[in-house]
């Protein structure tokens, strides 16, 4: 699996979802530039040392950041108070990328859990 598959996933999206997720992709790669891009569970994901550390997906009315963990989002508490989320999915508007600093904190929280 390669970045080409992530490119294909993004190519089939309409705007502004496509641009917003492209911005998230860049933010994730700034934190883990050597991550392997792939598709996991049908959605773009980023692997470090063979472990998925982040992912994202487009849905009808929102976009989602996926930490591939049921505990990472709980670790960030108040930093996520402006966003709807479940234990394993952070939802955000189709036209508003997540702030780079929040993406950094999300990825680093997952990396810390991997030890």
C-alpha cells in the first residue's frame, strides 16, 4: 500500500472536503515525515514502525481524524472541547482543517502510547 492509494482516496472527494483533508495529511506528515501512507479499514492512514498512528476519513456532513486508539482522544481532554468526538473519532467541519498544533498533540499522544 502506498501514498498513491491515499491520493486516489482524496481525488474522489468533492471540495472543500478534499482540500481540508489534504491540509490534514500535510500536518500529520510534518509530525511523522517518515510515516508510511496506506489505507486501513478503507481510510487513509499513517504507519510508523508498522503501527497505525493516525488516519482520516470523509463522511457526508463532517470529516474525521482517527487516532486508531480508544484512549488518545480522552488523553487530550479540554483541547478537544470545541469538537464533537467519540472515543475513537474526532469530527470536524468539511471546510475547517484541524490546527497544526492540535494535530501534533494528537499524533504525539498516539506515539507516546506505543512507547
